[in-house]
């Protein structure tokens, strides 16, 4: 009777594994389907169809992991790019995704313009070559720290844990991308065609408040640089938003009426947004802090203005890294993280951006 019992146990174990695999693929597929607006039933079916289709190509023991990895990688790509196209001020910047090749964008550096002769009487006319050049720009790489997900967690709370991990990694990537983008757009220091203005209001807690006069000065700067009137964007930090709420009734009215996706309204020719991730400047020198530098107590946060028509952003490849719990016999934990390539930059060095920082009291 023992051989029959052993056979029965093997069959039972095989059936249990098959049922777990079907449930796993169904849950993963349903979660992905809901995230993209499809019926969960369709996602559950698709997850198992995909598993069946890939079964012949997958290495032994890796089939279910591979299916999950493909599902989460595809979902991360979609959600990251969707966020960039709908996330407040960042959505105003044109996407260059279609020009990305192996996480590099190739721009053409224009060599110059021909000289124009008026009422020329001298021949032969001089020949001037216009030497254009390829300018490759590599995308920045953003990597999340690794998150552990134990088998006990997955068993206890089903697959919502993986959905939660994926969502938090995506949100962290988008937020860091936004901070890096506005840092790249902000001027390094005050220059004639890339101004860093200072606030001029009353002194409160050691700094001068932002006023409507400062917004008007910013408009004058853009007018002087010949920046088109459309698509002027101003991203205000919280300090400056609070200053204007305190002193400007018109700003307060706009703030209370229209506050979606961080957008406040349109004033002085700017579409105004609120964002807490704008870069810091040294209050004395007026120079922007390097990316990643920790602000000192004497540094001040900026508000950043730009012309959207001379900015670009692009999202490149996405990688989902996952080590299975089966390879960690001591901890029985999966390790998960994402790597995302992307970039946001001004297309022109000058005459397309500016910043305002709080001036310190004398």
C-alpha cells in the first residue's frame, strides 16, 4: 500500500502546485488589469494564457517568476510614463520618448547661420559651410533601494503586497525624477539671460516675503528675453505660495478656485503650479546647490519659471529586479527593486528659464 500512498501524495502535491500556480498567475494578471482599467476577470485569464504560452521557452523552475516579472515590468513602464504625462507642471514639457534609442537621445548641434549679403556686387560670393554635429545625450539612471517581501507576507495578505510594493517604487521614482528635472531646469546662478531674482517684500523670520511685484519682475525678465507669451510656467515652492496667500488677495482667490494636480491658476502670464521639490540656493552667493546636497539652515528654496516650448523630457528603459525566496533559504524572502532611465533638460542654455529665491534681511 505504501507505493500507492506515495503516488497519491505525489499526485496531490502536483495538483496543489498547479492550483497555486493558476491562482498566482490569475491574481497577478487581475491586479495588472485593474491598474490599467481593464476587467480583473480578463486579466486573470490573460495571466494564465501568458504562462501557458511561455512555458516552452522558460527555464525549469523559472516560469512563474518570469511571468510575474514580465507583468510587473510592463505595468511599471506604463504607469511611470503615464505619470510623467499627467503630473502637474511636468506634464507641460514635451515628451521625446520616441527619440530614445538604447537610453540615449541624439540631438543635432546646429553649426551656425549663413551671413546675409545686402546689395552685393562682389563675386564670387563667399562659401561658408554650416557644420552640424551629432550630440548624443545619455539618459539618467534612477534606481530604487531594494525592498524585501517574505513568503510569509505573500501567504498572509495574498498579492496586494506586491501591488503595494510596485506602486510605492513607482511613486518614489516619479518623485525623484520630478525633483531632478526641476533642478536641471533651474539656473545655476544669476546671469543676464538666465536670471535668479530675489524677493522684495516685508521681512518675516529673517527673509523677505514674495509679493506680486516680484511676479511682475519675473514677467518683465521673460518679456526682455523675448520668450513667447504662451506656455510660460511658474513652479512655486511652499514658502512663496504661503507668502502670496498672506499678502495677495487675487492669488488667494485663484488658489481656492483651482487647485488640481498642483496647479493654482494663471497670473501675470504664467501658468502657476505648487511643488515642494524645487532646488535650494545659497542665500549669499545666489548659486544653486548641487544635486543631492543637503541644504543648510542659511540656504533658501527657490521657485522656478520656464518656457515649456524649450524643455524636453524622456523616459527610457525599465528593469524589474527580483531575487526569489527559493534562493534565500535562511530568510525565505523575495528582494525587489526597479531601475528606470529618464531625463529632463532645457533645450537651450539661455532665454528660457529663471528662478526666484527669498532674499535675506540685511
